[in-house]
C-alpha cells in the first residue's frame, strides 16, 4: 500500500468515526465530494493545504492523519 492509499484510508476512517458523509466533509473543507472520494481511494496526491483543510474539518491534528493505527 503506497502513501496515498494509507492517507486516504486514514481520512476515511476518521471521517466515519465522526459520522460524516463524504458530502459533509467536502462541504466543511470547501472541496468537491468527488475529490474527497478520490483521496480516500488513494488516487490523489493531496496537497498539504488540502490535508490541513481536512484535518480541521475532522477536528483532529494534522499529525493524526499520518498515525498508522490498526482497527481492533
């Protein structure tokens, strides 16, 4: 799994923990829903600016996106 897939998977996990849809997250970040979907699927090389927007919308520190934890 490459870094884009790992980051996308973590964003999806955090979004689901917040009970947010992709549409809700996209609206909070001022990004397109299809962009969020492609990030979560590891198809985008996301910029640090957009990572910050997503972390703010998820109410987590930016570093949390890079913590690789496994679900129980």
